[in-house]
C-alpha cells in the first residue's frame, strides 16, 4: 500500500505537466523501451555519442519510465536529451545516503560534459523522504541548460555545481535543501514545490565558499509554493527560502511569487556558518510570503529597491547568457 500511495502522488504530480512537444530536432539517435529506436537504454545512446564534439548531438527519448542511473562523462560534450513530454518521459533511480551512497553518487543523472542540454524530461530520485540525501540531478558541467523539465525528490533534489547554468520553466520538488551547491545559476519562470508538512522545508543551500568565487543562485519570476498533493494541508507547510551551506552563500529572489507558506523570517541559519558574509537578496516579490518586514536581521540580508541594485542578477549579467544561450534555442529574457 505504501508503494501504491507514493506512485499515486508521483503520477498526480506528473499529470500536471502536459507539455506539448513543439520543437523540431534532427535527431542523431533515438531511445525507445519498445525497441523501435536505435537503443533501449539511454546510457547506451550516450556511450555511442561522439567524444569532444563542438556541435549538438540530439538524443530523442521516447515516452516511458526509464529506470537508469545515467552519467554524462566529460568527453561527451554538447549532448542533448530531448523527451516528448515531461509527464510521459521519466528517468528514475533510487540511490540514497541511507542505502550507502554519498550525496554526489546518489544522483539519478550526473552531468560532467560541457554544454549539456535537456528538454521535456522528468528526472526523479524515488528514494523517499526518510532516506536522507537522494539527488535527482547533479550537474558539474559548464554552459548547461534545462527547459520544461521536472526534478522530483525530497532532500537534495537538484545539485547545481558549475558555472554557468540555466533553468527555464522547470518544476522542482523537494523538502530539505532541495536546490543546493556552488553553481552560478539563473532559474527563470520556474515552479518550486515543497512536498512535506510539519518540517522546515528549505528551498536553497547555496555553498559559495569565498568572496571571489563565481557562485550564486538567482530566481527570476519563479513561484514558491506547495506541491499539489499536500495543498489541503498547506497550513502545516513551513517553507524558508534558504540557509547558508558555506559562509559566502549567495541567493536572490527577483520579481517572484512567494506563497504564504514562506515564513515571515524568510531564511534559516546553518549551525556554525556566520551570517555576516553571505548575500541574500529579495527584490519586488509578490504573494503572501513576500512581505520582508519580519525577515532575518542579518548583515548579509538585503531588500533591494532599485533596478540598479538588481541589474547584476539578470541572465545577461549574472551568467553571461546572451553569449551562449541562443545556441540552445531555449527562450530566455536577458534582462528583467
């Protein structure tokens, strides 16, 4: 019954994402569980892709649930995984800290190849809420981008750990520190969902370690709210925008919708990490959780008031997106 319960909620989440497969690609290979493609396993298609290419290699993943642990090694550059629809094309594994894997090694998908791109896919770690750290995607590669993808997990769902990265119109589900790492990342028009009641859900655990490091998370026009399956218990959901994994942790929420499940304090401490060196910023947000009058009284917390203050957090300025994102064909706004 417990398994059926989890599967019901997972399918309920995915059914919300009927994303039309509208882009046209000249695919280099196709993966299909029924054997009608070039490969049955995604991993085999990646192995067969050329090494150190400077042009995109498009792999079409037909609908199905792919139970795989997938790695994109460093020599596999410009790999693109393209599904038809995030609600029907699901890549899932269940590695976790509780079953003996380190946080990094628990990832369903690990990306080390530069210029990786994914569209219209769900990446899930199905380990469950009591299994500790269980990563859906670990991205350690430069110039990577995701469009209309779903990331499903609980603790440590998305590990963003490189410079620069971009997420557009993606849905990210989790509980504790579920968007974390030291990457330099912009999330634009994404939905962020807390999945459990009666716990302190922390959206981010950003880990910028020193002042000069290129590292930080920007959320532009994103939505922070509750996962649909717990909407009826939203009064028991406690969400915080983040806590500092390292001393110079850097996060900004810009022109985003913060639902009233976001607590007035806004941010949480991390035991042993100072709060005078970090940078947490909020600019022109809306919603029941956007009021900053009761936010933390930390030297590193900033309520931003002008376009000048927030200009550095745009796609163009923060991740130099106008120089590399056009090649992906993913739509983006370079400014506010």
